[in-house]
């Protein structure tokens, strides 16, 4: 068998400039495909699209990664918008929630990263903390802090010891979505990883593995997809 095909969701940004061009573009930080490749997979980009196409899209993939990005619209989890919540990205919210639900329905291995971790929680009926301090080192600067695995979880099977992870977020999981289990947390109690117990490989991590060199989480996804 060849390398598994891993779809990674992307940004859709207006006014992007390269060379002589300035136009809307589908963007993905290069760390994502590099991480997928290093872990043994082949990455394909999944730009925001019609949510009705999510099932057909996921059916052609071996695994799905929902990448980091802007804040989830609080309306998606029935909350009033905080003044510290960023502007909404309705097309991306709709597309990525549809991808997550399609993966859950089909049992396709799924990894949510940062925003993707939060969206997994929202897709299953959970809520988010709209602002917390201490998890952003400085604007545009990746920080690091320790994450502590919960023994007996899928995540702990991949990373059994506490370790420092690349982090950049100001929101976090609050009320857990239906069926989800916390599989790692920070020293301050912030939920850092969630998973859905069962035969399907479903995991969300609050940090940014694509900004580091630890392959264990992505290797777990690729192994499940093989």
C-alpha cells in the first residue's frame, strides 16, 4: 500500500499578495504538509467549500486534519460574543464542521489542531472559553508550555510523559462535547487534548505540533489511516 492520503483544511484569505498578484488564495502554513510527510503520509489541501461536499470529500481521504486558525464563531455554541473574540470566519466554520461530522459518521481518522480541536468539541455540543491568559507568549510568537497526559487515554499511549509543546491560543475547551474525554491538560488545568473513545481514531490537541519536531501525534493519525 502507498502512503495514506491526509486532507488538511486551509485558510481562504482575500487580498493575498505574491509576485505581481493580489487576490483571494487558499493558504496553509507549510509546517502542516511537512509534518504529514515526515510522519509517513501524503498531504492534500482542503480549501473552504460547499459543506454539502464534505461527505464526498472525506470518502476519498484516509484521514483528516482540521488545522489551526481564527476563533470559532460563538454563535456556533450558543454564546454571546466576547469583546476579545476575533472576527468570525463563517465559511470556514461551516466547511470544517461539515468535515468533522463527515469524519465522525464514517469513522475516518481525524486530528483537530488548535482551532480544529475546539471545533471538534463544538461539533459534539461543547462550548469554549472565549479568552484566557498565559497561552500566548507574544503576538505572532509561538511559546511553549508543558502538557500532562491522562493515563489510559489514546494520547497517553502516544506520548506517555509530560512534555513541552508549541502553543499559541487564547481560547480553550470549556464544557466537553458529548462522548469526548480529556486526554491531556496544562498545569493551570486548561484542556489540552480531547479524544472520542471507540474504534475510530478521533483526537484533538490544543497546541501546534506542526510548529515543532515531535512526530508522535501525527504518526498516530497516519498509522490509523494506513
